């Protein structure tokens, strides 16, 4: 089954504690409230890399049932406000924003 998702990859923050506070207390509730049509959010904290300090500190994957649903959400006022907040809290530079198709196999 193929689904689509919006991926937000946050670079290493200048202040991890401040970023985590803003992410958990401000951004996640905003995203849950504003991102209409999403089916789930997967939040990942990057803890290590065999290549040294990881480029990214955190990734958020916001899943949608279709590209149309993702595009509708991204164009909405809530989607725009949530993206603006992601930019605001990302103290290590702008986050990378990507749209992906995901094929899932379960074993």
C-alpha cells in the first residue's frame, strides 16, 4: 500500500532544551490541531550516526491518505501556520521539507 507523507527534518538546534520545549509544548499541539486530513504523525529523534554528528536532530513525518489530501492541508491556513511555526522553532537553520511516497511491507 502506498501513502504520502510530509517530512520535516530539523537540523541540530543551537539549544536542544529550548528546541524540545518549543517542539513538545508548542509545535506538536499546533500540528495536531491544524493539520486537517492527516492520518498519523511519526516523530523521530536522531540519536547517533556512524558518520559523526547527525545532520538532523529530529524528523517529523505527517501521513496523509492521498497527495490531494496533503496538498489541501498544505494550502490551508492551518497548514501554513504550522509550517511557519516549524521554521520559527528551528534554531539550527531552516528545516528540510520533503514530500514522499511510502510503500509499506509488513512481515
